[in-house]
């Protein structure tokens, strides 16, 4: 994806998490993740972890589609997320 779309990365700019049920090493959990919101150059993901049938953890993260600034390759900036990429998540 980095080569195809010429991006520098998709950095995490916000994260939050709520823990409802404790889990321990060795517990089997099921993870559901989905994009809940598309912005111009950012998107929000929701993650839900279930232990058995019980919601154990719910987390949100926001990421930004980031490119290098051509005039100054040390600098980075947001760029619109390609529509074809958004369509793959629909």
C-alpha cells in the first residue's frame, strides 16, 4: 500500500479504550474491527474484543492518511484518502 499510494504511513492520532471484563494470558478472544467514520484525510476504527460471548474490551482509534511534502521531504501532511480505497472497506 505504501508503494501503490505513495503514502508515508497512517499514524495513530487518537486512541481510547474501555475494559469491561478482565482477560488473562491464554484466554481466547474474538476481535471485530471496522471503519466507523471516513473523513477527508482521516478515518476512525472501532475494535471490539469478546471473551466467549461477552464484550470484554471496546476501543476506538483515529488515523491520518499521511504523505511527504514534496518541497520538503522531512515534513509530512494529510492528503485525501483515495475513494477506491474507501470502496474496498464498504
